[in-house]
């Protein structure tokens, strides 16, 4: 990967493939390399030049422990696109990254050709706001959950009941979650402290670029009705709902997600 100073901080990024630029934006607490498991190879094979990067808060990008705002993250992504040639680019984000993509498409339509929002949302309801507050309080308490319990909670919150009912498959997921957890880094804590009380439904009516809002049918973190709201706000948006998927749908059913992505970009 390459580190460049963008929007005043180091941004760690990588580019693979040739063709029109696709920028992938990851969600809270996760590095950009997560896309490399499934989405990057599929998009490169489809003839795109794919950029993944670590959002501010995720080392070795700047951790910004003094605070992170959504305008910061939008400016980071805009600066990266400009650094890579100026766009317009295809932009795909998931969860928090979907919100970055939404705000970028609104603020800098000159940089966006088409946008896809996986688990996108124009607001968070009371459950999501309470969950976020609880996550921050847990981190600040210094309490470290037992690894197996943390893995089980992660699975319940991010995978579909279909996956959880697959005894062989869920065992692999639980192993991954058990050994990939640990102490929350200061930059991730800064991401968790971002505002969760926003409501951007009115503002998103100003988005004019072609957009696709994708919901994961069994998503407990960002339930489908919130993703449908995004599509309903944007006159140029369409909506897709992928069955048997939780919040990690792009990892859980990657073939279905990749098909939706590539069909939309090529359409």
C-alpha cells in the first residue's frame, strides 16, 4: 500500500487493476483491506481500477484521536479521488462508509459518476443511537469481554439467522471473530464518537447522481427500512434488498453483492 498526505493527514491506500476508477469506503473500525477478500477481485476482474484505503481513525492512516467528523471523512475521500486523477469515480461505501459516499455525492457531485450505498442510512433510530452510546461506554469502562462471548455477540449482530443456523459455517465465523477482536485502538474510539443524532433525509433530496441503495435483509445494525429511506429521498436512486444477509452481507454473500454492484456500475 501507499501512504500519501491527503487533506492534511496520512492516508494509506492501494490501487489494483486498470479501467474506470472505483473507490471503496469501509465502515466503522475496519481497514480497507477487508474489501480485498471479495469485492476488489471481482471489480478488477470486471475491468475496473479499484482503490481501497484506511479511513482516518485506522492506522497507518492518521488516527485523528482528537476527534473525527463526517465532513473530515468526506474531504479525505474527495482528496483521495483528486489525488488519483480527479474523477468522476464510482464510489461504493458500506455502513459508515455508505454515509461518507452519500455525503460525498451530495457535496462533490463532480467527483462521483455513480454511487452505491451498502447499509446506507440518512439517520439512525433510537436503537442504533443507544447501541452506539453503549459501545462507547463499554470501551471507556476498560471492561474486556471474554473472547467467546464477544465473538457470539458480534455474530448475532452482524450475520443473518441463515448463517447462524449453518453449524459448520457459523463455527468458522465464530473462530474469526474470537481471534480478530481485542483492544479498541484510539482512532477507532474516535470513529465511535462521531455524531449519531443526524437526520439527512431532507438534504439527500439534493443528490442528483445515479445511486443504488442496498439493504441486507437481516441487518440488525442498519435495518432495511433505513436503507430504503435513502432510496426514497433520492430521485435518481434505486433500491435492492439482498436476502439471508446481515450487516456483513458483503462478506456473508459476496457473490450476490458483487453481482448487484457490477450490474449497477455497468448499467
